[in-house]
């Protein structure tokens, strides 16, 4: 697929979510990795679409797609 590398993250979460995340990290670290890739991919797509909306004519396209 593509080259990967490890990244250490430190985030502050509500206790219940943090406990759930720790459990997922222990039991299925690959799932956690996929969730992060999914979230970052959605973020990148959102930013790309937002940038395209700033282009002339993009508003009409966004409306036709129901994302205005």
C-alpha cells in the first residue's frame, strides 16, 4: 500500500472514552490505526471540498450535490 511509520500521540479525552480507547489499543491496535487513517482522510477530503467551494462556479456544483 504505502510506507508507514510509528507516531506517538498524547491526547486528553473524557475518562470513559479514554478507557475505551485504551481497551481498543490493547485488543486491536490495527483497528485504532484504521480509525485514525479514516478520520484524517475525511478531514483531508473536507478541506479539499471547502477549498474548491471558494472557486467560481463551485457553489452551483455544491448545491447540485446537496452539500451547500
